[in-house]
C-alpha cells in the first residue's frame, strides 16, 4: 500500500550529501507553511496561487523520493520530478518578475513564459499520474490547480495582448 501524502503536516527532514568526498548529514526542521484550501484558492490572486502550487510540487517531489524504489522508478521520478519542479516554480518566478515590468510588452513576455511553464507542468503531472506514480486523487487535485492557473494566465495574456494591439 502506498503511503499517503499529507500536504500540511509538520516536517522534519534530513538530507545526506557528499562534499569534498565526505558524507554530511543536514537536518531541516520546522513546520511547513500550510497550503491553501479550495475556498482560499477561489479568492486568491495569481501570485498566491502560483506560490501555493510551487509549494505543493516541491512537497510532491520529496514525497515521490521517499521510501525504497527500484533504479528504474528512481530514475523516472528524478527526471520527471526535476522537470516538474523547474517548470512549476518558474510559473511563480515569472509572475513575480512581471509585477514590475518595464513595459506592457515586458509584462506580456513574462506572463507568456509563465503560461508555457504552466502547460508544461500539467504535462509532467499527467505523466506521473498516468504511469502510476500518483494515485488518481493526487493527480486530479494537482491538475485541477494547474488548470486553474492556466485559465487565469490565458485571460491575463489575452487582455494584455489586446491592450498592446490597441
């Protein structure tokens, strides 16, 4: 049976790494920021939604790497998981950059990148779900959040594009 992923649980984590040929163990302690409820998401602005989504994806990556996995599964999770973390966190990063644009065209450029990264993130989530690395509830919840962000970004980019074109 698969362990359940409690996205709001307090977390104590440790990481083993090699630096200069020696093993070093670091501990990360503290309480994770609670994630947004559906009600909060319904009222949230794009920056809040993309930040929450980034947090969920980072926690998902950690969850997927817990426990014993075979080499093939570990390689798949590592490859797809890294791409997912990169694309999902890029959505929030680009929308943060877009908050102080040099021009409407600069804003549109950043928002369009965020839109592309949102589509990419949804693709990685679907791949994980369709290949058994996420159960349907986890997959559907993440896809729902990703599509909510995607719809908002489509609206934002469409309105700005119309304003630029006059």
